[in-house]
């Protein structure tokens, strides 16, 4: 039987403050959901689940200590500094 161990990763405080600051300028409120580390017991397989930030119904994914934010999935990314302009284009 496969046993998956799930550990929550708290979001980095400076990253959280940056996101809240950007959203304040864009006049919206983010919903932040912490990511997880998932390990398969008795193997060396590990998956790091990114933090999820929900802004105006759009899921954004972000990792601690990263300057990039992913839109909906890991194939579409923008710089964290461009997030405010992106949010303002959303209706």
C-alpha cells in the first residue's frame, strides 16, 4: 500500500506582504492557501505543491523565494512585479 505523507508549508512572510501590497493597489483582496510537501513513504519521491492565491476567481500559483507567479498552471508565468498590471486587466 502506498502511504503519502502531507506536510503544510507556510507562505514566506515577505512574499505574503508583497502579494497583499500589490492587491491593495489593485483594489482587491487575495485568498491565500498554503502549499504542501507530499512525500511517498519509503521512497525518495517528493512533490512540492505551490501556494495558491485566488484573486478575482483566478488561481495563481507561487513558490516561496520566487519572483515569478504562475497563472492557473505552471506553464503560464509572469514576474511578480507585473502582477498589479495583470490584475487590473481582469474584469
